[in-house]
């Protein structure tokens, strides 16, 4: 009998703990959803980013059709997209209300610019420019950290 009572007591405690855990998880989830909806739901920088990407795509298609250069339009698109990523990083640094982590955007922008430029001008000329690009990314990152630490 004692074993059965102990097991029931344990089950009661575990049920109570699991109910409390579920309540706490629901509270945390609601709080995180509220935080996201308040801070990032009306993010105009994302809208600017989307508009710039569509504009760039339109210009690349227009350029390719005028010059009949359909083989390289995507390389120009990648370079432009990389610069748009950099613009987004700068905007997020300037407007503290819309700040998010941007190191991923910096790296993605640099990689896109490098890939597109290698396709446009070729690799033998490109390797020194890759070093320049990496140096610029590091310098910009350092500047952004210095600016953000002062704000």
C-alpha cells in the first residue's frame, strides 16, 4: 500500500510541476510574441529592403534586355543585393528603434558582392579585390561597433 501511495503522490507532484511548467512556457511565449509584434511588426527598414530588392531585379532585367546580356544579369543582381544588405546594415545602425543583429547581413552582403564580381570580371583580377573587400567589411564592422557603443 505504501508503494502505491508514494507512486500516486509522485504522480500528483509531477502533474502539478508539468502544469506549472506549461503555464510558465505559455507566459514566456506570449511575452515573446508581444515583444516581436511591438518592436518588429512595423519595421519600415524591412519594407525599404524589399522595395530595393524588387527595384534592383527590375533594373537587372531591363539592363539585360537592352544590352542582350542575359548571361550575366544575375551577377549584377548579386552585387546589387550585396550593397542593399550593406544599406540595411547602415539604416539599422542609424535608427536605434529598428536595431537588430547585423553581422549576418554584413557577411552575406560581402559574400554576394564577391561572388557577383568574380563572375563579372574574373578571378585573376578578383583575388586582390577580395582582400580589399574583407578589409572593408572588417573596418565597417569596427566603425559600427564604435558608433553603437557611443549610443
